[in-house]
C-alpha cells in the first residue's frame, strides 16, 4: 500500500483535504505509530455523527451504568445520551486515563466504556461531571478505585 505524500512536512486529511502537521493535528495509530488518515477534527466529527445515527445497543445501555453498582450505591442516573456524547467529544475520543484513541467496536482493548471518576460504590454520582470515557483495559483495571489509588497502582506497573 503506497504511503501518503508529505509536502513540506505536512500530510493531507482524506476528509477535509487540508494539509496539516502530522504531530498535533492527527491521532497516532497504536500498532505502527503512523498518523491516521483523518485529522483529529474530522475524526471527531465523523465518529460523533456515526454514534448519533447508529449507536450500538450496548453503548446506549452503558450510559445508565452498571445496574448492580448503581443499585448498591442507590445512585440515581441523571446522565442522558446527549450529555455522554458531549463528554466523549470533550475528551477527543481518547481514554482519560491512558490517552489511547477509542473505538466503538466491541471486544477490543480500546473499546470506549463509561468510567465513573468517583466510583458509585464510593459515593460517586451518575452525572456528566463524574463520568469520562475510558478504554476497556483501563476501566477494567480501575474497578472501584479512586483516581489517586489507580494512579498509584499504574506507577507500579510502569516501573
């Protein structure tokens, strides 16, 4: 497969056709480190449109959080699907814990999941100011820890 042309250190977005710098304007692939073919702005626009038009059933269901945690904490959900989309866009479709670009494809480690910053079982709420997008790996690893506890464990993993 031929590589894209670079002109004066810039590459062309296949969506908006603008020539942009690869480092600040494009997300990087996790597998080979090359930039994606769409710039960040076009990627976010395309992903938002795709999610709004045809959200997977588990994606909309996940907005209401896990039922067992919510019941145990007696949390009342005030989060709407529209608020969740806004939170995801605010984070540029990246995991707020590790920065990985997220996808809506299921059964992948970078699948987008709803993460409670303060866990429901620890008094957190199911509102837009307490949720953030996280990859499946980070969300599973964080479990019911607070952000500080998780960062402490993550530092041990990195060492």
